[in-house]
């Protein structure tokens, strides 16, 4: 096993989550989940609507807290942190991609991608080259000065991916990133997200309803009734081929440089 996968990026230790409801008093969403995600791994989470997939991501990001159990990011127990410290941890180490993009329509593409760095108080000369590089890598290098309202849905999600990657997060969490896209744009966005995460050595956990897109991950987990019922022991066949192709390309580049 490579050193990249020797550390645990995300760990759930007997995590349960329940919400208070007016009708029944309490509704259990996740029950006694325990798992580790090694650093650099990609995991797809599938399941029916309401099965707890989005709740799992919210707990992983520290947006929500478990009713029982412990969530840890890179060895740090989130329960040991207050609200402000959890927010800083998320800002520094976690990138988030949402189904509905959450872009600011009145800003340019470049400004939307730059938001995390601007919020952190960084100077534009420090993060500007990173913004331009990411936009170029997703095929939007010539759209930086356009308002996002001029973009298609697929282009908006590519901007959202760039924004999530800007601060070099160690962990990338994506909640139905292709849910609002047609099959063609969904496939393009999924391939871009996976390739960029792997190129930058990030850990990626994403929720999807698509079995086809799930099989692109290293591992596929299925949630039933708040529990992970089936977990692949080996990466999906398509994910295996994608990783092998990427490795072959890297070896070729190394050979050319000799």
C-alpha cells in the first residue's frame, strides 16, 4: 500500500443521527455507522432518497453533529471542536460540491471561484494563478470574465468544482453533483471531478443516484435504513480502468522526460 493511502482521511466511529419531529418525536436517519476512508481514496455512496446519504456528508463536513458516536477528519475528532473551530477546519481541509451549484449570479466566473480565498483574506495575486489554472483544466479558461448567469448547467457545475478545489482541500465531498444535469453533461462533470481529485491526491466521497457514475469510484457503499449494507471490497471495474489509464499516462510522461 502506498504512503498516500496509509492515513485515514475520514472516520465514523459508531455514528448515529436522529432528528426531532413534530409527528413522531424523533426520526432516526443514520444508525451505528463505523468506517474509515483512507487518504487518496474515492468512495461513492448510493441509496434511496431519504436513506441518509446527505446527512452522512453533512456530518463528515462538520456542518452537523452526530447524536451518538464520533466523526474524525485526518485524526482530529470533530466533537473536540466548537462551532467556530469546526468552520475553520472545514474551510481549511474540506471542499464541498452541491447539486444546486450555489453560485452568485451577479459575480463573474473568476470571482465565484475566488470566493473561498477572498473569505480567508488571501491576496488576489496569491490565488489568481490557481483560479486561472483550474478554469483552464475544466475547459473554461476563456470564460473567467463572464457572468455565471450566461453559463449552461454543466458549465456552472464545473465552476463549482473549481471553487471547491481552490484551497487545495484534503477531502472533497460532493452531494449529487450531477443531479441537475443531463446524461452527457453529468458524465463530463463526473469525469472532471474524479480526474482532478486524483491528480491532486484528494480523498473524494460523493453521493449519487447513478449506478454508472458510482462504479467510477474506488469503492461503492450502499445505505439502507441508515446503515451501510453493502460495501465493495474492491474498486469498481471502471474506476480500476480509469486509475490504470492515469498511471500509464504518468509513466509515459516520466519516460519522455528521461
